[in-house]
């Protein structure tokens, strides 16, 4: 299987996983995410995708956390990224094992407009989805999967590591090579 076919298969699996996890808005979520999780989401979306929110296109965010599409081809290689650090490895394992789904409200601080929207077949909007945020026991580190779908062969998702310094969340400089792209 060539790289393009592999990427297409992974994205198709991710979208299928999202669809099966209740993106039609019918499934109930347990609770709203924490204030700290909103800060993490805002940091990742602003730093990683900020220009998308400043553009003229439509940007939507799924109004609940989604489960990591377990079993995608990069899962095992992702685990290897965290072998040397017990805290990051623990956060990754918790993120992959997370079964709860949390409600995300329009409380994100982003550099432009967005709307909260359940996934529909509309390829005219960039659609972002986020996993639950996992925090280290001391609250100084966080990990999240941030992903997007922007059309039939357009999308990707990346695990992002953040640290909290002086009361603010920041993505670390050397991010793990963990995710997929199409």
C-alpha cells in the first residue's frame, strides 16, 4: 500500500470512528470540559491552526470530545514516541483509553470566528474535532489530539503536548511525530 492510499485509509477510518461515536448530535455527553481544557484547546487551535480561523471560510468545531480512532496505523509508533518519559507515556495511554465524552461549548478563545456544529456531510466547512484533554497529576502538562477534516482527501490529526508556565498553556517546541495526515 502506498503512502497516499495509507493516508486515505487512515482518514476514512478516523471519519468512520467519529461517525460511530455520535457525531450526529444524538448521543448525550456526560459533562462539560473543564476551564483548563478550554485553555488547552484554545492554545492548540490558535497556535496550530490560527490562520484558518482568520480566513474567510467557514470553521466549525464538533461540540463534544471524540474518541481517538484506536487502531489507526500510527498508534503503535505513537506509543514509541513516549517510551523515555513516564509522564507523557501515561498521558498518551490515558488519552487513548478515554471512554467518556465531554460537551464543548463556544467558550474557546480563538483568533477568528467559529461555530459549534455536529458533523454533517458539508465539505464546505473545515471541521475540527478534539479528544478529551489529559493532565499530569501536578497539572503542569497536558496532552490532546486535535484533528480536522477539510474535504474528501483533506484532513489530519496530531497529538499535541503542552506545558503550563506562568499560568498559561504553551505547546512544547519539539512535538511528537504522532498522528495522521491526508
